[in-house]
C-alpha cells in the first residue's frame, strides 16, 4: 500500500449535479483559508485512455460495448493514480477529484456485474472522503438541457434514474461498511451546498 501524506477527496453525483462547480470552490477555500495546496483532478482523465473514453461518451467512437467501456475506465483510473493522484498525495498536497470509483459502480453497474467491477478496480487507490451530491434526475436534466448544446450518451432520464438509484445504494453500503462518505442535498443554492461541503471537509479531514 502506498504511503501518502496528502488527502484524497472525491466528488460524485449524476450528470448535472454541480460537481465541477463545487470542486473548484473547495480548492480555493482550502488554499485561502487553510493554506492547503490542492490540485483538481477529473475522470475520465486527461491521459491517453481518458481521451479515448471521451470519444466514446460523445458518440464519436462507436462499437465499444459496456464491459469494454468498464475496462477502459478501470485502466484510466490506474494510469491516473500513477501519473497524477499518488505523486501529488506523496508530496503532501490534497487531490480533489471530480468522479472516481463510484462513477464506475453507478454507471457501468447498470450493465455489468458488481463483483467484476470491484475486481477490475481493486488496485485503485482509496479516497479519504467521498462526497455524494444528491440531485434528482429530473433536476439534473433540466440543468443539462438548459445550459448545453450537446449531450452525452448517459444524459437521458431513464439512464440517470438507474444511476441515481445505484448511487443511493452505494451510499448505504459504504456507510454500513464504515467508509468515509457524506451525502449532500445538491438541489439547494450552490452557496449553501458549498458551505456544507466546507464544514464536512473541516470536520472529517482537516481537524481529524
Ligand atoms: P462529466 O463528468 O459530466 O464530464 P464533462 O462535464 O466533461 O462531460 O462526464 C463524464 C461522464 O462519464 C459522466 O456521464 C459519467 C461517466 N463516467 C462513467 O460512466 N464511469 C466512470 O467510471 C466515470 C469516471 C465517468
């Protein structure tokens, strides 16, 4: 097991749940209020496998089935661990990641066996804290269609509903297993959500 000094905070939620806004705000807050150096990360990553995945998500690359896509996400995660996340944590800095393991369980879990997904992700470095921003599929779709011209392959109501249900299940399972997981109501004003995230991070990570 890698010996790291920094903390690894992951944000999860269905499309349109406001994760990207909140990761950026938390990073600035940590730097200005706590003098903690934090980098932003995102999956699919900017690496070679992540770039390939983006082509599948946008529909430009066709013919990749559900299990191949799950394997691509797992490969991207290991590459992302080795080339970005772990070196930063070893330096003692924080990593704030927009999507990680749970995205695979929630999205690829629709069409793949859970135990297989866990197996192919078993070497992925574990987060110190996972923050699930809970936004209902109806709200998320309204936000997506109101703000973007193009949508991706998972941005449909029935799919988002399944993904949302999977996330709720994951929250229950991980909390029961004693993992550090926090669920936050993301349907409120971004500033309110932001303040709640700050308190959670202060409580679970900084003052621990
Ligand atoms: P998203 O995070 O919304 O990024 P962007 O705003 O750049 O489009 O899109 C990534 C999509 O990838 C999202 O629909 C969730 C999906 N995804 C998976 O299906 N499995 C995974 O393991 C990860 C990390 C993402």
